[in-house]
């Protein structure tokens, strides 16, 4: 496999764009990435497009019709919340394999106000929701946090502190849907969605797009003197586990992906400058501290209590403000997480910059299941 | 049998395929699963093959216990329109080595507590709605045992 560089990054502010369609949002991000790379669409040899809700709508090809239909191969990717990062990985593999020198990865989603409760459908007469437990995301991730409470005595305050931290970081992210601090008292007293997750411990949904230009090392050197490198790209699905799928297991596949990624990159978690991880709910972030090896098992409560994951702390987590601030347009999320690391490595992260960042990890998990981890370095 | 009486004949349909409602009303409804003869893994309902070891021999049907214990839970406050909330949504471990999602009653949803971990619960069935053909939709629910 060849070395692959990220040379272009483009993203739109996540939010609600009821007057635009998803293709135009994605086109904006793609053009931004091409400009950032200093190339035109004519130089792109392969395109991977991630979009979940419209996965049968040929979004990738429609984007190309907007920005330049050059006739190159386009693949459309759907992989739950890991849709965007799986598209990125397809583009990465296309270049790493030696088949192409320049690839474009695009992630996009338009969710409007549908939210995480909007999914489902099917025959409502035989819906088990609320009569045989829950399959709604706030409850599912509530249970995942409660499992940590059961094992280690974690308190609701620990999860709430994560929301406080991420919203504090998000204030400095112009791409975030919400740039607003949420003090601990507000988080604890906010409307309960699914215990222990209150409103501010659940990510907002909305629309968004993000894109990246990937190049072989040789090609990258023609366009930049400071390429950013993909040091690892891992993708896993669920191995068998006793309670799964009754209870989704968000831990095992993350641990498996982390091991693969650290092995590929030849580093351990202690060498990371920062992490962008999948905080769809505050409860999820806490358990991933341990799943990614940022602290030992059972230590996540102390980890957040000490302020280790805040900017300026031992290992800043979600300097972007995380999904809790940024929002979570499913197909765009995975690319956006990677771009955040790229901007920090380039020193372009403005008020949220992690000083002297050298290597970062971007993690995304989709239930059902798909987990991607990318390690990105200078 | 005339057409009128046939259309009036209401059925009691389980909400999930792994809940069985015997024809004989004297027999209690029960949860059932499939057990892999090769590795012993247990799954809810019917299986084509074993999802743990990949064995393709027909799995053995198992009658699951109506008592289990709460592994973890959430209390869902915001839910889909038309549902009563809040409700205690738990993962219930059954002694056969498989788990089931369930609403648990007999706990105060406003005061979730670590004391709920490991609590013994017993299954019961209840009609939760009528489907568009007029049949009863029967769900399995759980009540805390004291
Ligand atoms: Zn087996």
C-alpha cells in the first residue's frame, strides 16, 4: 500500500438549509476541497460519496453533474453514522492501492428537523417501541452509559461534564451548528430525553457536507509542501456478542478498530495530540475514552473530572465541539471529523487550536454496525 | 363458516416473532429462541445459521424462561407520538444466555437508581393495540418481582 496525503479540505457550516437541496450543499463542500487543494475537478480520478438517507439517489453522480461531470468512477456509500468516513476510506484505498493518484471523498446529508426520532417507519401496528423497551438512539446510548454506571459507579454528572466541555469547545468552531456554552447546571436541569441523557447531552441533527481531496505522495508534493498523511484507516463491524443485537454493542468494534489503527500507524494512544470521537450522546463519549485507550478501563469518570480531554488538557477530545455542538448530519459527520484533525495539524483551527498538534485520531461509529478509525499525522 | 363470522374472528398476534401465543387459551404465552448445537449460542426466534460460529446445521428450538433480571436500562422521556412516556426501557438477561428488550413496570421512572441493576423481573403479556385488520397485538412486558 502506498502513502496517501490529504491535500484539500472543504466543509459547510452544519445547520438547517431548508431552501437548498443536498446536492448543492455537497457541491459547495467539494468545490471548497478542490480549491483548498489547488486543483480542478478535471484532475480527480475517482469519487466516493457518502449519503445515508438518500443512499439510492445517486448523490455522488449528481454532485458531479453540478461541479463537472468528467465521467470518472463514482461510488455511493451508505454505512450508518460511519457513512462519510467509509466514503473517505474508499477514496483512501483507491489511492493507497496504486489504482488512482487523486481521489475526492464527499460526505453529505440533509435531515431537516426529522431528528433521531424520525427514523423507523415500517408497520406501526407492530412497532415495539415503548412497549418492549426502546430502539430509539437516545435510549440505546442511555443504556450504553448506564452499563458503565453499573460496572464502575459512574454518575450522571460525569456524562454532563462532557456536554459542558464540548459546548465550550464548540464556541470557537465557525462550522458548528451551535456555538453556545452550556454550564453544568443547565445540562443537568435540561429536559430529560432518555436518562441519563438530557437535551444538551444529545447531538442536534441537521444538514451538512464535508469533502476531502486525497493524493498519492508523489502527486501531493506537486501541490503542497506540507501534506497531511493518513497514517491508519480501519473499519470494523460487530463481532458476535451475547446481548447483541438486543443491546447494541458500541464498545467491542471500537476496541477492535482502535487496535487495528494503532498497529497500522505504529503508535499508541499516549502519542496522540488530540482525538475527534463519536459523541452522538454524552454517554457515548465517556465510554469511548476507554475504548480508544485514552485512559484505563473504569477510569473515564476520573479522566473527565481531571479535565484531561479539554483543550489544554492531557489529550484534547472533540476540540471541534463534537457532534454535541457541530450537529450530526449522518453522511457528512465522518468526513468532518477527519477534516477537523487536518485543520489542527495545519495550525488553521483558530480559537480552538490544539497547540503543536502532530497526530490525531478520528473515530466514528454507526449502529448496526460500522466503526471507522483514521489516524492522521503531519 | 359464513363470510361474516370469518371476518369477525379476531386473532391474537404476537408483536414480535419470538413471542409465541399458543392456540389453547389455557396455555401461557412464552418467548422462544434457537440454540446452536455446535457452540451453544442462543438467539431470539428463528435462525438460518449460527451468528456466533457460522454452523449451518438446523438450530434447536428453546423455550425461554419467563423470569430474568435487569442488566441495564434507560428511562425514555421523549418518544414517538402517541406513546405514553416516561417508560423504563431495559435489557433483560434470561437464564438461557440470551437477552430481550423490555418495558419494566413496578419501578418509579422519575427516580432511576443503581438499585435497579440485577432486579428480578417476570414476563406477562398484554394487548397493546389493535392492528388494521382488527386483530389484537400482544406484547411481552415485565414486572419487578419483590
Ligand atoms: Zn454456533
